[in-house]
C-alpha cells in the first residue's frame, strides 16, 4: 500500500459563533481509481459544558466519521483523540464532496478540534518486472543456438 499524500490537516476553534457548524471542504474531490482509504488522526478538546462534534461528511449526507460528546464538567476540558479511517472503495474513480467539520451544539465558545496526518492510501498495483541485460543476453544466445541447431538438421537430409 502506498500513500498519495502525507500530512496536512485542519484545526477548528470555536470562538465566534455558538450553535454553528464550520466546514473545510472540497466540493470536487476526485477519488483515485486505486484509492483504498482515507486515514487521519484527530484531537478534540471539548470545553466545559460543551456539546460539540468533529465529523467527516461525504456528499453532504453521509457521516463517514464522528467524534464528540457532551462535557458535563463545569471546569475541566474533555480530551478525545485517536485515529480514523474512511473506506473510499465505493467512490473509486468518482468525484465527491468531502467535508471535514466542527459542529457547535451549545452557546459556549471554547472547544478546539484538529484533523491531522491526512493520507489517501492506494492499492499496491505492482510493477512489471524489467529483464536485466544479462538475462536478455542469455535468452538471445539460446535462441541463436536453437536456430543454428535447426539449420544443421535441415541441411543434413
């Protein structure tokens, strides 16, 4: 398996709009015909009394990933972190809307969410072996030898 790109990411900071959703999206994301999956890491710091979520949405209707919950603490942040994987095989060779988002479901403005280490993993298609020069020379001399042997048989009769 190889990776199309490595790294990259996006961070959302809830600082100006309660009850809002923020997106970082590509409305014309082409899924390579050899793509297997999209992998990423996430870290989500949910502020006290916040009810916020990180998500990845495909074509604005399909929630491919979601992380978050209500933090019932009145003083402490809740930290969620991990890795996510999204199967891209249903979309091979097509163009999709791919959105990374942050959804604020409360009036407080102190949560921070990050997607990082984004990678598109491609199927290993392999490569055709290239004969080395010595192999070609051996094959060529064998064919010449066969041709010479067959000529001798025909001329003796």
